[in-house]
């Protein structure tokens, strides 16, 4: 049985949902009483702030709020002109009442406009993470159970890296051809079309589409029965599962790095980002909880993996529809209230600028110290998590050899990651705002450095018997759980905040190269190193001491890059805020 509870995450997530609803009510100032004098007094006591120009004992006054005309109250309503009828309230006013201070601590979103803006954008990320979690658990189950955990290292080098390179070339061209809305849909929809085709056409016909392992080995060298050639033969004989893994890996980078964060960086200002971005992770942290338990429920009840795949694909397709819907609703709402998304074209700040080639974009990335440091952060995480994740998944496969048991374990693990992420952000939402960007950026590598020590020690003790194997899996699970929690809660928001001071072209071209190609090079580079170690030591478990040395070397470089980038970010962010105010 899995070491995770299938019911605990759901019960705890209900309380978190209640807290979020209460926070929303506090932020919007709504009351369940009839509109009248009592309601007005309640709204005034909840939303009043002190006028800095009046004496301390002067009566409190209601702030000026952004009002939307009734004719355009619906989020999807279109309008030729913004419907804002009064000036927007300041977001930098300090709360004076105890209730206002509590609301500021738990949900620092101010006014109806910010609440609508926040939840529209956060809903996009929620369903992006929902689809990402479902496809990630599915791809791991397919590849690890059919080809072995070692196949992940091969696929990341010979499958994911070439596919990521081709995608970034295509995306760079599309960014010069399409407007931002068109680019979003042209990037998003093909992934969900493939996931549907895999479920309806490819997987039901694997008996016809897959060659036998023996026939594949016949075309390989004589040593194909063992070692790396055997892994390669298994990948070829299960090529549809390998293809699903590659597409799902590309989606994991594209969906969060490009589809969501690029849109968020375009519409969220720096002063809002410090309050919005940690809460984006808090709300989207519920998505893995729900998705993980969805996997557990159907993985445990399905008689075959194919029937489980049908139900998982239905949830993935629903998530894709909701991503497109909320993106459409968010863009329409922002067009009404803020004038739309900055930049007519995705890849150019001005229509008169010459379209840069891939070579020019690469030279631009190499010549920018700021972008190089962001790339170092992304590469650092990609390398370090890959060094520990493949070893951990090999141990999990050893403990749970049955595909449905493995899928159930990974579903519970995804739920635990989502729940832990939500809790960390719920109590530490002000870490970035109070302690600064640098502390938030350093939290993830420091956490990984501390937690990886007992994991490597447990492997060195030798996971040969069931009790030692269980201990190694436990330490590896804790390390992976808290590392991912720190990444989603702190690393992702701080990394994406680092793009905000950049110009439009640097955001689009530099971000695409870093988030897709950079992360793939990190993970593929880690896989290549581990392949070499496997040939030297025989298997990845025996190579654990060498992996540990390389792992800590990468972490030290990551920490140094984060410290340097923090200094540059603190110098550039105020310039961008001043520019936004003048514009």
C-alpha cells in the first residue's frame, strides 16, 4: 500500500478552500445582509482606510473604488471602450483595522477589479497545473512500467531535447507571425489534440503499432540483450508511450513557462506581482491535490490501465477547454478595464522593428548577463532535480512493480505536493514581499541541499532488503516532495518576477529560450551525465556517490547565480515601476 493517505489531502484542501472563499469575501467587501444602512456600515467597517492628509483622530473614510457599469458586468462582455466610471483606489494604502490587517496578511488583493483580475488569471494556472499533473503521472507510469526508469534518461536526451529545439524554433517564428491571442491558442490546442488522439487511436492499437521486443533486438548490435541497448530496444518497441512522454514533457515546460507566465507578466505590474504571484501558486496548489486523487480513484478502481487512461484523458481535455475559456475571459476583461495586453505582436515591441533570426536571438541571450543568470537558475534546478529524481523513481518502481500500484503512489505523491505547496504559501505568502526577492530565490537550492543528505546516505547504506528499500524511498519521497513544494511556492514566482524589468522582446524571445530550451538542456544534461555514470558503475544506484558530488557542485553554482541576480533585480525593478507610472 502507498505511504500516502488517499483521504487526508482532500479533507485538508476543503478547509483551504473555505479560507480562500472567506479571503475573497474580505477582499471584495461583500455582505450577505440586504443592501441598506446595515450593509453600508458593514462595508464601511471592512474597507475603511485612514486618509494620510487628515489628523489621526479624524473619521475614517471609504476609499475610491473602481466601478464597472452594469452593462459590462459580465466578464465575457465585449465593449469598444473601457467601462471604468471612477478612479481606481490605491493599492499601497496601509490597513488600519484589525480585520483589514488580517485580510491584508491572508489575501493582499485590493478592490473588485484586482479580485476579478486575480481569479481570472489564477484560474488559467489552476487548469494548466491540473492537466500537467495528470499527463505527468500518466507518462511516468507508461514509461517506467514498460521500459524501466532508466529509459527516462534516454528519452530526455534523444527525444525531449530535439523536440524542444524544434519547438523553440517554431515558436520563435510564430511569435513574429501571430498576435498574442492567436499565439496562445496556436500553442495550447495542439497538445490537447494529441492527448485525445493518443487515448482514442494510438493506445487502443498498440498491439498492431508496436513491434515486438525480439524483432527490435534483431536489428541492434549483439549486446542488445543487456545494458543501454536493451533500454533502447524497449523504448522502440513501446514507441507510442515514448512519444506520449516526449509530448507531455514539452507541455510541462510550455504550459507554465510560456502559456501562463508570459501572459501574467504582460498584464501584472511589478507592485501587483509581489502580491499576486505567491497567491497564484497557492490557488494552483489545489490542482495537484484534486488531480492526484483523481488518478488514485480511477487507478485503484479500473480493471485495466486502458480504462483508467480513458478517464484521465477526459479530465485532461476538460482542463484544456477551461484554459482556453479563462484566457479568453481574462483578455476580454482586461481589454475593458485596462486597455488590453501590452504589445500588438508577441515577439516585437514595435511593428517597425526588424524580425530577429534565431541566431540573433541566441547572440542576444549570450550577451545579456541578466538573462544568463536567469538561465543559470533554470539550468540549476533542471540538473539538480534530475540527479535525484531518476534514482528515486527507480527505487519506487522497485517497491511498486505493478503499474496500477505505481500510478496510485504517484497520484498520492502529486496530491501531497499540491497540499504542501498550498500550506507553505498560505503561511509564507509574505516571504518575498518582506524579506525580498533574493531570499525567495535562495530558498529552493538551500532546501534541496539540506534534504538530499539523508537520501544519499540511505542509498549508500544499500537498499537491498525491503526495510532498507522502504527507508530509501521514504527519504527520497520527502526530498522530492519538499523540493517541488519549494519550487512551486518560491522558485517559480521569483524566477518569473525576474523577467518583469526586461523589455518586450527580451521577455518573449529570451524567456522562450530559457524556459523551454534551457530547462530541457538542464534535465537532458543531467540524464547524459547519469548515462555515462551507469556505463561506468553498472547502475544508477552504484553511481550514487558520484551523483552526490555533482549534485552539490550544481547547487553551489545555482546559489551564486541567485545572489548575483538578486542584486541586479533590485536595481532594475524600480526603473520598470517608474516607467509604468509614466506610461
